[in-house]
């Protein structure tokens, strides 16, 4: 498989479908929609929606069943980035090579753009579930996974502990809690939602969950490394923000070389969890390797 080509094709297809869910600009709240669209159109890897679609594809699911949930997941992810970049949070000026939302629209509209994306994502999912009454239970289950991943016991929990840990020396357990919730939870939620839509049984769902946990943590470990040694132009954002904000990271606890080894071991274990899916797992195996090798 030419993985980079396959990833580009999946990203292009997803983005073409995402455009269909962007709200009408001709309204009193036009500025809100412009701010939402600005960050949604900023690009990025689209990793979470692709993982959701690929997880469902393991069970030969109709891709149309996954599109509303994949688009909703990207909206939730984008809202979290808008809020993360705010001065009260990470205070970043660049995101994906462009000025952050609050730098363009102001802090108030940026907050509301994030709120809008979060709420609109659930409108999209609920609308699909209600229109498909025969299978509504599985869609509600998938939505529940996404809600929990983004919520107070998932991503938000990780963000809270991350903020509270600035300028403090924390141990590995606390760091893992931050990473597993702030970053991994949304990856796990994406894959579990996709698997549920696809019809996974309990054993299959657990294997997919374990794969997602491992690649999610590895993804954040690599992020920690890139924040030190990455190329700012390739990353599309400022580097060194973790050091500037006095955040504990894997490199700060273990050094860069050991952190790389930890990430590699997580990826190898991840691939073992999806070995049951034979040839259907080729893209996910390649994606796991890509997480280790990425430069942005």
C-alpha cells in the first residue's frame, strides 16, 4: 500500500463531505459561521474522522452511515483546538500555519465559535439517528462514545489536569492521565463509535479500543518530541510551547531517546491488537507506523 497516497485520498474525500455540513453564511450570526468555517477549513490530518470511518470499514459498514459522525467528531476536535489556543489556555498565535481563531475574530467570537462547533456536532448526529429509526440504537450508542470521549471524564478532564500541572513537577501516572484523556480519549471515542456503527462484537470492540489507546498515547508522545525537535514550518505552529509553559512531557521525564522507544513499543503493541482483521487492517497498521515517522 502507498500509505501517504491512501491517506491523502481519504482526507480529500472526508473534506469534500465535511463541506456539506458547514452552516449557511447568510444569517444574522454570519460572523459566527465564518469563524467556525475558518478553523474547520484550516486543514490538519483529519485523523479522528478517518479512524472512525476505517474502524467501521473493518466490518464492511456503508460509509454513508459514518459520515455524520466523522464530521461531528472533526467539529468537536476543532472546537477543542480553538479553545486550547486561547490566552487563558495555551495562548498560541498559530494553528496549522494560520493565525489562531482568536487572533482573527477576537476572543469572544472564538469562544462562541468553539461552542457553536460543539453544539452543532450533536445536532448533526442526532438528526441522522432520528432519520434512521430502525438502527437508531446503535447510532445513539456511537454518539454516547463520542460524548464521553469529549466530556468531563475524557478530553476535558485531561485539559483540566494539564492546566493544573503547569509549573509543577508531575509523575508519569499524572502525565499519562493527561495524555490518555486530553489526546487519546478522542481517538478511542472515534474508533469505538465507528466499530459500533459497523457492528463489532464485544471482543472486537475491546481489541479496537486497545489499538486506539496505544496509538493515541504514542501520538502524544511524538507530539511532545516534535515540540522540542520539530520543524516549525512543517508543524504549522510554534514549537517550544511546552517548555515555555513549564509543562511536564515524556521527553522532560525520560529524555528524547527513551521517549521514542516508548512510542515505538506502543505502536508495535497496537498492531498486535488488530491482527485478527487480516488484510482489512493494512491501512490501520500503516497509520500506526506513520504516527512514529511523522514530522508534523
